[in-house]
């Protein structure tokens, strides 16, 4: 069973070093992590969800509005590799949309 706990970003602390990293200088820890820096991950920001029948989907055209299960101003879900990891807000950065994380979702796997 998986339980989740919502954390505010302000509540996060620097993680304690792993047992074998306690004697390593900070630069060495960073160098050890460099091996994973180039691993690609898929990040998705989900504004909301809905369910509809295929015939309704086929009737949609340009300008159609699809009602989602979220209200304006409500937090969006942020997934990394299809796993919910955070919630956030949509922001505008120059002429593009972006997401700012407002809380981290901590899950305990049992």
C-alpha cells in the first residue's frame, strides 16, 4: 500500500548524506551524481482530466471547449515518469507557459 504526504517547498530540508558519503567532500558527492545527470525523464503537467465517449470526442472541432475536473486557480499535478511528484501553478514566462512547483508529494512505498 502507498501513502502520500503533501509537503510545502518551504518545509524541505537538505537531505542527509548517505552512510558511505558522510566522509566525502561536497564536490566529490556532486561528481558521484554526475553519472545520472544525463538520464532523460518525462515530465508532465496535468491541468485536469475528463471522461467522454468516443462519439463525443469525434464531434469536437476547432474552438470546442472540454470541461476538466479542476477549477481556475486550483493546483495542477506534476508527474515524472508517470508518477505524481508535485503540485504547482501555471505561470507565463515571456511568451511561453511554465509551471512553478508549490508542493512536493512524498510517497512511502511499502
